[in-house]
């Protein structure tokens, strides 16, 4: 909404007027220290600090209000304004009060209100000039409270935020603001821009110009979800759904991880494929050596090979080892020394890039029971599908990782630590809002998604 307005400072020095009002506020605040100067009082620095913390909002709020009243004196007294929709000149209808809460204190403002009967539209021009949030708590509070709510349960987060700032925001406020920010966030905003990705690739490129390794790792993390329902209505049984995610990171010459981007959402395979393809467009693939790393899930490999066709496909070693040990346990018995010997020998063959020999050996085994027979059959099928992704020693020699620890870490950090808490169940949409916010924090793009939310929030319905 554009408001035709020109802010004119008073003829007298506005800073002197602000200084005078600030001095009055300081005098009142200093009077509040009188109790510490009574005879016999010997306050500790902790007591003084606590008093300063609890009373500073009164002082700073008064100073902030004084600055606004002088900077926007003409706007506070405005009598006429153009309708932003039809351009009709309107006379002020009334003054509306608004309680404004910031990190530096609360204060009240009387803002001119205008209403266009033709457009059936009312507005406060000063709100737009100040960039005010429609809510009482302003954007400086909203951004900080969201950063805490993205890390802790809403109740704990609101309590901690109040303890640290002296501002009571409430868990419902934090919940609603975080969901609004997450809903406004898009993949385009959460993922770093191409220029930033190129900068990090240049940072990882060694002095002789050898291309760094770009790892594209994919996996899923189970998230507890529940159906939508009114707060006190029966919600039905919950279930676990998979938050499908990917992480892109670089390995420099010292094999240090340089994070590029993470993205996790409760979604189907098709949307996962489209999201990864979008991110791949931001990566200068000719400047990196690409490793694709995942377990055996077909949809993960389909998405990664489609978006990064030149990538070296690597089956996660540790998932593969789990399948091997499962067969050893079923055939030889748990804890048997020959089970361990067989599993280690089989893994050595796979490390040497000999999956065909392992498959042949498995076919010659005479299973000891039906359980072993079934596990051997599943392992044969698994290795036949994944054999072109198994050559671990060669991968290591070329500087590629063979384990999915980095994406597992992202699953835990982004999904599990916040969403798999005792008693936590998420409506899918709210869960995805939380994941988008947490990914943005991890990717260093939180300010961008918050700015998008601000634009939408100020625009209104």
C-alpha cells in the first residue's frame, strides 16, 4: 500500500525535544533507584542488575515513543489522506489507540484512521510508514521469539523468552507466528542463492584448483503426525510419516564439511523429486565432483540421478553392513564367532568392488532355517539392485565419502530434536512449517524468510 506523504521536521531542533523527553524518563527511572540508597542498604551487583533488567523497558519504551512522536509529528496529526485504492481524498475519521510492544519496551500510540466508503476500506497511514506489525508484539520480538520457538517446545520457549527479555509473549503467540513464517517460506527462500553457493564452492576449492567434492545425501526421518481437529475435539489416532530430506555439502581438501543446503518436508516422492531438481539448478555442477549418497530406497536414487546425472552413486556403507550382519545373525546365530568372521569377510569383498562374488557366494549357502533363507534372499535382491553403487575403496581413494552420517545428523538436528519430543504430535501442515523454519536457520536464510513473512503480514488478507 503506497501512502503519499512527506515527513517534515518541526522548525525547532527535534533532537532537543527528544532529549528533553528522554531526560524526564531518565529522571523517573532514577527515582526508582531510591530504595537502594537507603541507610544500611548494601545491594549486590546481581540485585542492581536485576532491577536494571526489570525497569529498562519503562525507560527505553518512553525514549522510543518520544523519538517516534517527533519523527512522525505531522503524521500523528494528519487530517487528510488519499485512499490507496481509488485515490479519493479522505478526511480523518478518528484516532485509534494501539499498544505497541518492542524489545525495548511498550508504549501507546494514537494513530489517525481513515475510511473510504466507496472502497469499503479503512487504513492507518502511520502503520505502514512505521512498518508496524498488526499484532501488539512487533517484528523485533517476533523474530527473536521464533528463533527460540524453533528450538524448544512452545511452552518452554515462551517461558525462556520471558525470563531473558522480561516480555510475556505466550506459547499460542509463538505457535501462530512461527506457523505464519513457515507458511510464508518457500523453497526458493530457504535454499541459499546460487551466488552464495558458488562462494562456498570457491572457498572449498584448493590452491591448485582441484574441484571439491559435492555430496548430495538423501534420507527420510519419521515424524509423529495426527489428523486436523479443533483443539478440544477428538483427533483420531496419530501415525508416523516420513519427512523426506536432502542435504548438500562440500568436502574441502582437509575433508572438512562446508554446509550448502538442507531441506526436509513431510511429502511424497514426486514433490521430493521436484524440490531436489529446483535446488540442483542453483548448483554449478561443472565446478564440483559430485557424490550421490543414500540407502537403498528407489525414489531417492531416482530423484538424485535425475537432478545430478554426472554424480558418482554410492550406497551407504553402514546401511549395507546392517543387511550383511542381519544375514550373519540369522544363518550362524547371534554372537557366533563364525557369524562375525563371515560378515567381515563379505564386507571386505564389497569394499574391493566385488558384489558379484558376494552374490554368487550367497546363492551357494545352504540356509540353516527358513528365517535365514528369507534374509539371504532379500540380501541377494538388495545387492543385485545396488551392485553398481558398491566400490568403497575406490570411492575413498577418489575422495568420496561412503557413509551417510552427514544426512543422518541433519535428520536428528532438523527433525528429531524438535519434532520427536515426548507427547509431540504434528498436523502435517504445521510440521512442515516448523521444518521450513528450522532448515532456514540451518541454511543461514532465516532473515530472508522472515522478510517475506513481514511483507505478507503487513499486506493483510
